[in-house]
């Protein structure tokens, strides 16, 4: 029989989210890119003398980063509060410590890039700002040796879950919340915005060397990964609280837990709610189990000790900084959030839910309630820009390039349409 250190209670879980309440207004950013071979444009491998693992080892030695390990395997690097981690197909992700300004985020990313780029040339690898692997498909991309990824790959049942895991790259933003009410309002507003933001930053039409017919194949992959843990974290009406969110997370089937650095496979046999009440094979729920389970819950917008917004294709040419700037402008200005509510007041949550299934194919050309998404998208960007500009916030400048593109009805992928531009531009 196995016993935990301390029995987990619902109140313990609730307290974890309440710890997130803070007065700061910082912006966090997780920035994934696809490593590809400079000669062949195929996905670069984690393995081998010139692989991504060896690249990280040398980068760690040069720039004094610590290894992140799974057993003895390198799965990422850490330096103070910043990390460089690997997604299942060796996609390289920077997780940048939250900053007060987008300019500060940009400076930190460029500082890391300045060292890494020299090594990328040496290893014959380039990082591309695109939402899906443009040449190699998942059958040719090996999982990195991180144990959780094998269990995820075996469990996730959607027809495109392997594409999501091994081929895709995105950009995520973290936003602070000051109270439970503020957290849930930001989660709701960001969820309402979610398919519009996916449309604005659609950048993954080329896959396997051909045009898929989808503006965002990455978004399509997420729609076909696992309906029990993807999509929206809760209904999009007002009046939700931490309890609503926790209940939804706990209704999702569990994939695994860890004990003494060993993985105990659950493979969807029980939900976390059942685990909390009854345990599993002698194991009782601990806080780390809940944190792991919540991290394996993949809605477009999810709650941690901040609001994490996850629904954007990777983009480049400066547009990567448009994403945090937009959320800064809206989420840290109550008037701006109210304007988003007013803008979308005649669009029901059901309309939003249905609309998100059309966005991957047609992006800004999609219609919702007979209104062109491009027109709503332009208004969202205007609200964000005016919010920052009215405060004299220089981060407003980061919104202008994507605003210009959106006004023309273009997405980042539209200007990277040919494969050559995708892998070189």
C-alpha cells in the first residue's frame, strides 16, 4: 500500500489559485519555434552529434545555463527565472520571466538569440517562426526522451494529436490577476477573443511541403487532439469563480501521476475528481498530482497562478511581440475589457464555440453572424492600441504592424505562403 505525505483537499487546491492574486501587471511569454535542418528543411532531430540535444549542451556551457533533466536526459535549460525547454518534437521554447513591458521581453529574447544563433549556424539548424512543420510530418519526427511525452502520445486520442505534439509551435502569454473576480473575467474575455486572435495570427497553411487549404493547420490540430481537455475551460457567461474552473479540470480523465520519480500510468481510467475521493491503486491525491493534471489540461485559455492564453500560431518578423502587447492593452484596462464585451455582445457563447471550428480554414475571411471576422479583428486591435497609446505606453507600437496587416485582410501566413518564404523568411 502507498500513502501520500498529506491528503489533498479541495480547499488546498482553491488556496493555490488564491495565491495567484497579486497587484502586479506583468506580461509573461512562452515562445516556441521549429528547428529545421538548414540544408534539407526537414525537422532537426533531438538525437545525434549535430542534434538539438548537443546544441543545448554547448549553449549551456557557453552561457552558463543549468540542465533540466528527466532522469539523465536533457530536456531543457534554466537560468534564474528563464527556461529553454523542448516540446515533444524538439521544438525549442523560451519561457521568459514576466516583465513590465513588451520591450523588456523583446530584449531578453534577443539577448538569448544573440548567443544561440551562432551555435545554430555551427549545427546547421535554423529556428523558423511558423505554426506547423512545413516539410516533415510527425511520422518522421521522433519524440524527445521525456517520459511524460510518451504517456501523452499513447493516451491522447484525437486524430491529429500526434501533429499537435510533434509538429506545431505557438506563442503563449501570461497575464496577472488581482482577485478571483478579476481572474475569471480575464479568463472569460480572453476566451471570447480566442478564435479572433487565432484568425489574426494564422500562420500554418504549409505542411508536408504542400498547401493544406487551412490558414492555421495548428489550430485544426488542437481541435482534433482531445475534446475532454481542449477547447474552452468553462462556459463563457459571467459569474464563474475558481470553483467552476477547478470542477472542470477535475472532470478531465487523468493520464498519469509520478511517485519517487516513477510514472504511474492511469491512462484515462478515472477523473481527478474520482482520484481525490477514492484514490487509485493505493495512491492518494497530492498537490503535485493536481498541478500535473491541470498542466495536462489544454484549453485555449487556462488558469494557473496567472491567466495563460495559448491559442496563437508562432509568428515572426516582430509580430511575435504584437501578441503580448495586445493582451497588455486589453487585460490591464477595465474600460478596454468592457469595450471587448460590448463589441461581442450580440455574439453568443454558442456562436463563439461554432465559429472556432471554421477559423482554422478561413481565418479572417470567416463570417460570424454575417459579420466578417476581419472587421471584428480590426476593432479588437484598435481597442488594444488605443488603451496603450492613451497611457503613453510605448508598447502600443508593437500592435501597429499586425493592425496594418489585418486591415488588409491578411494574416502572417498569407505573406509567407510559398514554402521558400516559410523556411527562409
